């Protein structure tokens, strides 16, 4: 299940729809950023100096030898890493992939109501962390089965949204439900199929989910599904 911050902001980027955090459907918020405004937004949140990037999570001891680590820039690198003071192991930290689906049955989309924090009780697309040894499409199908008891036919990759402040990349595939024998898994309170007018926009768990749903509804209305990308740079608490 997605573990992103519940305070993620909207998606911005060239030719990208502005994500309104009220969760209103695309018909009510059909605004787009111009390339100039989008590029200025990107620049305001991105550092041009990689040396300012710091190790992202706390680490005290080396997982190889058990001795203390310290945060510093290793020779030949330009970012702070946790480095073991005893064996010299450099511990690299990389973003995690969160993978899910937009499961569709006729004109309805499947959503799950979360049974875990963050965002307990809010609605989400089925998604979660990719495991070792599986592909992104396999991860998407597995998470959909685990969280919604739903068997799907994975189709094309639909949205790819970077969430750098929580060190994650969210990927959603279009998926066709093979049947409607669905049931809430351990991490879901309930699962349900929603028509467009029924989607609980005010209770969507994460901006990546709301944005992906907006992309889906807009593409369906246009009769063509493409690949959508975007970036979430800050939390709502930042204003």
C-alpha cells in the first residue's frame, strides 16, 4: 500500500493539468500550466547543485559490519552518503517504486478504502511497493489482487509521477477487470466500483491517485489513452 506523505502537493510540469487538492473532477478544474509557468515552478523547487542533496533517512550502524556510519561525500561522488567508518562500505539510498493499477469494469473504476495509515479511511487506487524479483506490471497485478481481491489484465503504463520529497516514484497501469468477484484485502476496509459521478473526490487518499484519476477521465472523454508524467515537489504544509 502507498506510504507517501498525506500532505503531498499537486502535480506540475510542462503541459500538465494543475492538480486541485479539493479533488474536484476535471470538468470543474480544466486548467493547464503554460510551459513558461511550469518551467518556473520546476526551477523554484529544484536545486542545481547536487552537492546540497543529503542522505535522506537516518542510519547509525553499518549493515555489513555493524560499526558506526557517518554522513559525508565519498571521494568521486557529489552527494552525501552514509559511509561506514570501519569497513568503508558506502550505503546508497534510492527512491522506491510504488506501483498500482486503474482497474476498470465497463464505465466504472475500482477504488479501495484504506485500512491502514497514512490516510486511514480514504479512497485509493490499489497500489503498493514493488518487491524484489518482480516486474512493475507484476507488482501492479499483485497489489490489485492483495488489496481488492481483483484479477486484472494489465494493459499499458498510464501515469508516472515522481514524489521526490518522500523518495518515491508512483506508476499506474491501465487494467481490465476480468470479473467483479472483488473483496477487501487486509489493508482495505472496503472496495467498490465507482462511476465518474460517484467518485469521492474529497476523500481521495493521495494526490498521485487523484491526478491519475483525472488523467483517466480526461483521456476516456477524448477517446485516447496516453502516458502521463509529472512531478510533486512539496507538501501542502509548505503552502
